[in-house]
C-alpha cells in the first residue's frame, strides 16, 4: 500500500470516528455554552451591583495578603491594563453575544420540522449531514467581521501580556543561572570530591552530573523564591494603599469622622499612605509566615485564581 493510500485511509478512519461522536459533541457544546455564558453574565452583573468602594477594598485585600502567591496573574492584569483592558472587555462581550445568537438559532433549528412528519429534521439526519447543517447554520448566523475584530483584539492583548511576562520570566531564569554559576565552582571543589570518596567506583561518572542537576535545581528554587518575595512586597504595598483609599471613600460617604481625624478627601492627607504601610507590613508578614502559600480555607475560595495563575505560568513556559 502506497503512502498516499495509507494517508487517505487514515483520514477516512479519523473522519468516521468524528462522525460517530458528532451528535453527542454538538449536544454537549450547545448545552454547556449557554450555561457558561449565563454564569459569566450573572457574575459580571453581581460584580456591577457591588458597591465600588467595598469591592475595591476586597480586591486590595486579596492583592495585599496573597499577591506573592499569584505573581504571574497580577503581573498579567497590570500588563493587560496597559495593553488595552477596555478593548479586552469589549471583545469578550462581542464573542459572547455572537455565541448566544448562534446557540439560540441552533435550538430553534433542533425543533424545526419542515416536512411536518412529527419528528424534528435534525433527529432524522446522520452524523455527517448534521455536521454540514450545523456548520452552515454557524456560517449564516455569525457576523464574521465582528468575530474577527474581537479575536484580533484578544490576540493583541494576549501578546502584550505574554511579552511582559516572558521578559520577567527570562529575568528570573537569568538570575537563576547567575546563582548556579556562583555556587557551581565551590560545589565541584568541596562537595563532589567527598561524594566520590563514599560513592562506589562504578557510579563515579554519575556524581558530577547529579551534582550539576542539584545545583541548578537549587539555583532555580532560590531565584523563584526571591522573585516571590519581591512580588509579595510589591503587592502588599499596592494592595495596602488600595485598601486604605477605599476605606477613606467609604468613611467619607458614611459620614465617619472619628472626631475630625478622618479627612473628607484622600488628596488632602497622607493618612492613607501612612496606614497603608502598616497594612502592607501585615500583608507581607502574613505571606511570609504562610511561606507564600494559600492556607485552608482561603485555598478553596481562591481556587479559580489558582487555576488562572497556573494557566498563565504554563503559557509563559511555552513561549519560545
């Protein structure tokens, strides 16, 4: 059998497998997508209804006390602000609107009975015909220009975020390499000879290699730990200032004066900066005590943030 025939046969078998799973996949997508969109819309609606100052205080508290645990996520948010956060929100809204319209059209199509035989037209189609029908529905109902502009906007913001994070990641790696070079020579002079004395001769060839691996692992661990300390210190300062300014606004709106100690305008006082230093110290101390990890039950509450952090780290590690 020639290479062309093998390729054709393989493609045919793959297509048959896709056909066999087409209906359940389409049903799953049409069922799940509206739920996801509805959940996101409700979450955004709740976000909008929350008092702005109280929400700012809550976000500041998360940044102040957990910023060092999620350095990639908060760096990505800062990069997105400079890369076009408003554009990102508009693009996501456009895609959600298009998806909702297509889902609604698909639901109507599933109930259509043009031949009036009492059975929906979709139920009488085989997998191949169903794929063609749904693909045609998407092509006719979708606004390609709107979707293209939205995807282009998302891609631009994502590239800006990845560029910033890749530079920070490269800086950390370079720092780790410097640490490795610093400790490699004394390791080879002091530790390796002693290991050779206690290690059986057949395994001597592994000692220098394993020593270099352990040295690199130690250097990378130290570099990332120091990076976490820097991120925790920075986030504690930013979060603490957000908290104090939000609290001053809340106090001003509620009429809390505390005997004239509370100013009516944050620009007329340095009280917010002074108090923020105390809160920042508490935030950094908390992160240090927790060894830059999230304790239970905060780990459950912040689980979505953890997923976002891990995804961003994985994405940055894939950047060439």
